[in-house]
């Protein structure tokens, strides 16, 4: 019994150390794993935020697929109750900022085309409509939809051009 105990304890201790050293905080925002750690935010992104969004703090950083393998680095920032997301390409060049808006604030062309193309779907919830403001001043709209009829909870994410045309979508 004592021999078995002496063999098991070191093995268990080793396993604890291995699992304790595998932390989400060790993942870089430009790595393959999506995470919300802020410990490895690059100096370039920190500098961009401090220069362009004084008083805001970074609360999340994750790699995200916005549409069909268009991976980006999403950086959540906040100042008091104000919150927005800054989107960078994988080389950390600013692409756009995403601001939550009400469904009623969508341009008429987007609302109309969304109703036609996605009949039977509805906006998933109040946080699922975003205006994407690009560095060149152009805008797109990102909407998360859920099938509301026919049973099932099929979700679709759609990025619309300002004129209402679909830029891309993913299920």
C-alpha cells in the first residue's frame, strides 16, 4: 500500500502542474485560439488605443472569424458604460470599429433586404446589431439572426453593405 501511495502521489502532482501551466492567458491574440485574455496585448494595439481612445481600457482581446475565414483581432474597449470593439487585421492594422446600434437604426436598404433575404429570421437580441465604421469613412452593418419559425434555432451572421447588399454571411 505504501509503495502504491509513493508511486501515485508524484504522478498526481505532475498532472496538477501540467494542467496549472496550461492557461488561456498564455495564448496570443494573433494565435489560433480565440480567448478573452488581455495579458498578451501587443504594444502596437495598446498604443493605438491610448492614442485614439484616451481614457478607454482594454477588457478583451480575441481572434475572431467575422465572415468566412476573414480572421481579425477583436479588441473590446470601455470607458465607464461606453463600450465598443476595435477590429484589426492579423498584422495589427486597424480595420474598423464596431458599435452596437438598435435594429431601428439600420439604414432602410439594409432592413428591407434583410427582411426579403432572411424571411423567418429575427435579430437574435439587442446586442446583435453593429454598425462597422471603417478607417476610410465607409460603413457596413453586422447582424446576428436566429430562425424564428419552422422550429429550430438556426443562427446566421450577415454583414451588409450600406446599400443593403450582402457582403458576406456565415452560419
